């Protein structure tokens, strides 16, 4: 497992990650990309702990996702299965587990301030932290130019990965109101949602 992990996360993170995997008896499965999630944790019927992480993530996002999912396992073990999946207990656990990794030996120095800010109050996904998400995407292997919702002028028509068309509206506190053209329903989009511009 250690050799496999070496392909997916920064070198200096391999040993402490393996310690967490062994200590918590994690069965780690690296899977093909799922658009809707980076990873997940499930306790199987036989009591084993299965964590899946997308193979297509860059090594920094992969590491964050792996520790995120291990934090679910540790929080459920410690506090019981009735806690909220991304509630206070999980946040404290995630912060604690992630702390040894937020160092210049593991992450590039330009990511460290964004990670420090993010982990003051970690979100359900690093993708909902727009600044951190855009910074992490710089390390993706496919470096084709991405278009984000926050870059589009209001009134632009854009397409999502699933083919649905939307019209960009005003910004609420953090997210943008966008109308799905086919149904007229309003959806809230994170500023860093990757889209295809159809008409501005």
C-alpha cells in the first residue's frame, strides 16, 4: 500500500498517512473520477472501514481528501454514529489529523496560508472554499484553461458537465444565483464552479 500511496500524495506525507491507515484499519480504494465527490467513507456490514478517493486528484487535493475521510472514521469511532457528518466533532478531528501535514515539507509555501485559513473552520469539501480550490487546481495535471462562474458577466449563459444550461444571476453572500434555462429553477453556485461559457 505504501508504494501505491507514494504515487498519489507528497513524499513527506506517505509515512504519517500510512500510520493513520494502519492505526484505523482503513481499507483504501483508489477509484476512477466521480464528478460529484472527491472521496467517501463507509463502514461496511462486516465492520471494515472503506475509504475511496478519486485517482484523478492532484497529490495535494488527494492528501486533503484522504485525511478528510479518515477524520469521518475517527470521529464516528470516538463520538458515535449519531453525530452530524460535517459537524463540530468531525471538524475538530479533521483539524487535529491535518495539523501535522500543514508544513512546507508537504505543501508548497503558496498553499500554506490558504490551508491555515481553511482549517480554522473546515468545510464539508475543500471545493466549497473558492480561494483554496482555485489554488489547488493549479496543480492539476490537465492544465486546460478552466472557466469559473465568478469570472462570467451577469446574464451569461453557461453549461455544466451534465449538459444543463444556466443563466448567471446576482451574487448572494458567497454564491451566485443561476437559473436553469430548461426548468426556470434557481440554483446557488459556488464561485469556483467550473463551467463552459456558451454566451456572454
